[in-house]
C-alpha cells in the first residue's frame, strides 16, 4: 500500500464519534468500491449511486473463469472430506461449476483456452498446497463497523489459523502477477477481521495461481492505522464529491459503462490488456 499521511486527530475523532440517530445510514465501503472511485469517479457513480450494474454488466471470460476457480476451491476445502481430496476431485468440481455458467466466451476455442487456464491453476494448487488443511474461514462475506457511519465490507477467500493462534488471510488471484502489487486490499481485509476477531491478524497473502507464487506481508499496528486513515479519508472525499468526473484510464476497455460514458471516445483508445486486471 502507498504511504499515506496519517491524521491521528481525524482518526480519533471519527472512531470516537457517536451516532445521534438510530436510523442513520451507514456508508458502506469495500476495497473494490474505494479502488473504483480512485480509478474513475463516474464509474463509481454509475455502479454505487445510480445502481446501473444490473443493466450494463457484461459477462467476461476472465471473470467467469475466476469465479469458477474460487467456487471450486471453496467446496474442495469446506465440503469434500480430507480423505477424498485429490486432483481428480478438484478437476471434477471445476467441471460441475463450469457447466452451470459458460457465459462470456467468444467461441468454443476461447472457452477451451480459459478452461485449460483454470485446470492448470488447480493442478498447481493440488501439487503445491497442503490439501489436508481445513481453513478457519472460507469465502465469507464480512461486515464491520469502522466508525459510527462507516461500514466496511469484504469477501475474504480464505483465513487460516496458524500454530500460534494468529490468523493468516489468503486472497486467491487468477490473473497475472503484476510488477507492482497493491497491498491495500489485504490491509483492509485485516482491518475488517481485527474488528470481528479476538485472535490477532498477523499475516496476509495474495496467492497468484497463474504463476504459482505467494505475495505475503507481515501485518503491523501501523498498517491497520494507515488503512483506517485511508478509508476515512476516501469516504470523506466520496461524500463531498459533486462532479463524479469520468477519468479515462488503462482499465476503461473493461468498464461495463463504456457505452454511456461521457468521455467514451477517449476511453475507447485504451486497448484491451488482460494483464493489467486484478482478478
């Protein structure tokens, strides 16, 4: 995560603030929504204020594949008995998931290409990851109050309980491993868990299944303080936003709202680059 200037007085004021109304509406924030606002305020408006996602959302092969890999690993580690866990079972689970949703592919060859990518990722997992482990939590939706008016949300792929009773967050990534890794998602997940669990959250990792590599960080109190400051500042900025300007960027080609974007001609100049996506 980038280094942020931490305003401790602002944090203390926000954390200690008490709601004066029983029907106050909480501002719901997630790593995904905050990142979207940073990339393009207009996309954020279309998604979270105008609620146009269901109208304009498009199926995309990399998201379909990623969803299937996540769902397969969830069932494999939470439903399948330890004694029955093996590569064949993992592959069978993927095929069951795949048959339920085959949207977003250009043709059969395109679907085959993405299917092979998914199988290769699961084969690496079966060969290199301890399949006898039962995660402490898996694919859970979490909600935690950060302040009197900010509710943090996040879906955490996996949480393992370590030998010292500390927690280790694991977030699966099915896309390419970027040269520069944004750790903000991990910090916010740690912030959410720290407000829901008495057990310490000491470690967090991205597991890049495409390349078979972990990117892990040791979490500190300073990390959580910085994450708190970031969230409070971003929510304050969003709450005061009036214009929600469209901001053409390298991710525009993947935006569901490109056809209604006021700057779609500029946005259309960015060529598709799947390697830039974080999924």
